C-alpha cells in the first residue's frame, strides 16, 4: 500500500500541474444516445452510462460499435489513441479524443460484458486540460451508478404493495410487478426475467388420486432430500409450462446447499444456490425448499426463491433478496436464516461481497488505468513468473513485440493494488 499511495500522490501532483481554472465553463449540452444516461461530474466533465442486452461475445466488438454510435453525439466518431483489454475479451478500456459542438474533449470508453449476456458501457470525458482533475471524481461517481462500476451500494427503493386478496404485502421495485398471489404466497416479476416467488405451498401426490388424475397436479414419489426434490419437481413444472406454451425450466443443478430448520415445522429444508436453463437461457437461483409428508398419498413441497438470467442475477441479487425479506409473512427468524445461508454459500457470498467491494475496486482500476494513460505508463508482466513492473509505454510495447510469448501488457481490469 505505501508504494501505491506514493504513486497516487505523484499522480495527483501531475494532475495539479495540468489543472484548469476552477471556474472553467461547463461542457456544451447535447442529448445523450438512446439508452444512455448523461451525468455531469462533481468536479467537471461528463459521464455517459448505460447497459445493453443481447449475446455479445467480444468487448472489443462492442467498443467498435460504440465508437461508431457516438458519432451522433460528438462532432464525428471519437479518435481512439490506445486501448487495453483482458485476454478473454470480456472488458476493454479505450482512450479517445473528440469534439463536442466544436469543443475538444478527451476521455475513456469502458465496456464490461456480463456473463449471462449483455453488459455495460461508460464514457467519461472532459476538456483535455481538465480531464486529469475531473476523471477521478467521475470514476467514483460512476461506481454508484449504471455502467461497468459493479453493483450499486445504495439499496433499490421498494414500494410496499398488498396483494389483491389482502393476505400479504411485499416490497416491489419500480418497473417490477406482482404477477401471482394466494393464501399469503406472492410472485413478483422484474422487467429482465427477474423473479421472486415467496411462500409457495405445492401439494405433491405420491399415489393415484380418487377420481383420476387432477389436471396440473404433480405426481411424484415422496422425496425427503430437498436438493433431490428441487430437481424432480422443477422438471415436472418445466414440462407443464412448456406444454402450455410458456418458458419451462430445465437442466436444474444444485451448486451449493446449507441445511436449515424447516419453516413448516416438519420434514427437511435447505437453502440452495442453483443453475438452470429457462427457455434455453442460463439462469441462477437462490432458494429455500422444505419437503414434508402430509399423509400416505401426498407430501408437501414448500419453497421460496429468487432467480434471474445469468449476469442479471449477479447485478440484482441483493435487490431480489431485499424483496424476499420484505414479504410481510416472512418472520424475522426466517430472514436471519436466509441471510446466514446466503453468506455461508461460497457462490452467493461472493455476489454479496462484490456488492460491497466491487465499486471501490472498479474505481481503483479505472482511476489507475487513466492515471497511467496520462503518464504514458504500462504495467508489463513476465508471464512465466507473473512478475510485474511499470515501464514507459513505448519501451513496454517494444518488449512485448520482441517476445510476446514471455511478456504481456496487463489491462486495467487486471490491475492489482501493487501495480
């Protein structure tokens, strides 16, 4: 850390030498591209931030499209001077110059692909004489908003809504809606495939019912283990949904589990982290499942779950948990157990922790990347040993070109605190 702080202090001294007057005129206004939010920086400059959907596989390709798409915002396409990306082509940062209503600007375009499709883009820029001063506050501001700064630390506001039958209430984010209810159970759906289902009680028949099969009922032998039951029941429900023309769930895989006392007071229960495919698209789920015998012919499958497409799940996991926790019939003891189980599981714990640390880490990498760009510095790595050091950009480029199998330029997305 001392070395990093010294480098940061040195960078700030350089920034001070480039600092423009504090009363510099604001940048010219222009309507941001469709799907982007425009945000003026706290110390000047401007950020354009937004997300995109689809099945993008190359951050560099998205960057190329963005450069072309920004020609309508700037006075022509930005001129990219250099770019750095990770080896998997999942993230990239490009440095550019452009003009905004004849005003010269300089900045960075950052692209981050999400694992389940789509991703985020942020464009940070200011006058060339001001960018060294304004970039750091804009990067920190970006960490709290949309774009490749990670999950926002501020909780998404929830509006408490009561189900039409008056038997339950739950917090619903803006743009989400209650899609089902009954006897205290509630289904909430988000605009991008997010779903929160709480308090669902499903009777399962283990023997033929009098009078013949019941349409829509699930027939399965009693399964005591919740991790086995969730796969079997989900497959049946998935086939039923597909038969009705809906998007059925398939390929259910339990990744992790944490046993918990059964909320119904009988049988076995566990919190689980699961993978699946919904309508053919990879999805992730965090669920509580409780199985218990009712009588000789039937058993109970009680569950609550949150889920979303891979990529969206990581972004909205904390929000979905908060919706679940806001359910009016969810006693405090169950809330505590749910949080404890989510924290114990490695996969979900990493998602929860990233919500707290992802922003500062994203800011640090973005700030360091632009700091090095301003100074003409690259992080050079000796790939066989992993040893790293900082060098002049021209020298580092020459080393990599001379021996590309042993040396590489480290992209900002992979910077360490010691770089």
